[in-house]
C-alpha cells in the first residue's frame, strides 16, 4: 500500500465506529451504501457532439465517460424499515428541505444529547435546507428515559415540545443521577419555567394516552431492530455509528445540495486539438498558472476546461492540503466526496511522472472514476506514477501554493476552513 492515497470517496462518509447507548435487540439489517449508480451508459463509438442547451447534455459523448450518481439510489424492490415522516412526528424545518435528519433518540442517552446540539446548530445555520425529525426510543436500561419522553410529549401538547427537548438534553448531567421522585419534581419546575399551564401539564404527563404513545414507539423501534441510540437516518438512509460532529453532518448536507449542480451527461468538446491551453487559478492566496497537457490527456483537459468555463470551480476550497505531499481541490461540497455527475477513464502517459513539485493530476478511487477533483504535488510522489492521470504542470505560483492552509481530513479532529479557488481563467493559444 502506498504511503499516501489520492482518493475520490464514493461513500458519504468513511466508517468510524462511535460509542452509542446500547439496546438489547437484533441489529438492523439495512445499511447505508453509496456505490456509484450508472444512470446513462456511454455510447461506445459516438464522437463528441454539440451542446443541446442542458448543462452537460450533448448529442454524442466520449467513449471513456459515463454519467453517475454520487448518492445512493434505492433499488425498485427495496422497502424501507422506517415509516416516512407524518404529521404525528415532531419536526423542525420545511418538509421540502434538502436534507432530513430523522433521529430515534433517548433523553437519558449522553450521545443523543451531543447529537441534539449538533442538529440544533445545523437547523439554525441552514433553516431552509435542514429538517430535523425526532422519534422516541427510550431504552430499558435508562431508568428515567420514559419520564423524560412523557414530559416532552406533555409539553408538546402545549406547543413546546422542542423547548422541553432542549431543556432535557442541555441539563442531562444534572438530572441523570436523580431519583425518579426528584426528577418528577425537577420536571415540574422546568414546565413552570417554560410558562406551561401547570394543571394541564401534570394531567398530560401522567396520562395513559401519553404513556401508551411512548410504549408504542418503543415497541416499533424494537420491531425494526434499532440497535441503540442515537439512531439516525439521513434522507431515509441509515446513518449509524458514523461521525456525528457538525463538520461531518454539514458536509453531508453540502454533498446532497451538490446534486442540484451535477451534470446529466458528459461534457461537450470545448477544446481544439490544434491549440494549447493554460489555466490560471485565482485563489485567496494569489494566482497559480498551470500549463495543461491537452495533447496527452485530451478527455481530462476537455473536462477541466469545460468545468472551469462553466464556473464549477468558483469558490471551491482546497479540502485536502499536505505541504509534504499535495494540495487537492475540485469538490464544491468541500467534503472530498463530491463530483460533477460523470466519470471518465485514466489517461496515463508513461513519459509523465510525479517526479517534481507542481505536477497536476486527477484524483480518483480507481482508473475509471475521474471526475472534477484534482491535485497539485508539493514534492516528487513516485508512488502515484501509473495510477493517476497527469494533465498539467504549474509554471507560476508554487510560492502561492505553499501559503495554502494545511488541512488533512485523514488526521481527524477540528479542521481549519479551506482556502478557496475564487475562479479559474482558461487561455487558449
């Protein structure tokens, strides 16, 4: 295995097992997958054609290119284990939001508390794009989980479910070790602080109707096989034991939003084989000039020029920067998982090697998965030879690249904001 891997990931996130509150039930059998789905097979012998008006749509396509979806697409026979959102669900955000985070949660679960804070911030930052749905799944091992759920439901009958939801999670450390009787008293204090009708709250909190609703929610979760909390779905896709921090979930949101920008076909031919092309990357730290190799990598350069001229790279960050290795960009979502909606094959020329700084290559996760992500070397990287298309060389601006903020998502932890490519100008000679 080589020391560094330039990859265009095909999953929404890499699997990272995190602790969760356990549930003694069989594990759910459905999983989140994101294999690329070919939506339009390329013609084997068609020449490149003229644009038809729709972005990326052409009358003919290069034989090495195919249109794909970067997001998981359920098959026609797949049936969800999870009921779709209804008016009975507690929901924040518009029904047509770009991303719906549906959580099965327990008010006594510490990891649920942490997730609640992240989802609240996402909803505040993206009010038009995020919908949060809360479903009860109080675990039998948590002695006050039922009380918390019943109190939230009672507050909800007076229009303050989310207020009680926040109070419970934000003060979980305070009440988690209380006795049941002390917790009852504490809940009454919180209800009064929320200016609820106390007679109604007490009646609802102890009602058979609410108790039955929570019990039914428990039973449904157990029937599904939810293994623990928090258990979350993202647009109906299971997202369990994966990163739940703000950066990861906002990245998923941006990846789903990117789908609206992706092309429905491979790019038309926009370069002339008899001319030379230079790209100038205008970045937040200055300009970088690249001589493009359209003679040895015509499909790659054509795609790059097409995307640059169409504004695909405008305000796109360098999402991965390692000053002893490469600077990588080309994904508008900033996650490292996004692409233009089509893939094309490697164009390997044995005379070109990653033998010096400033070599420009295409990132991929396999020889047929080139899209829009590219990288520029800071030093010789011979391990990359033969696996990644070389389609250019920096002729000016290596000093600018040295100023780009170091940012390695593989290292984990908090990441600085990535410096952006403001735009790319293409010069034809």
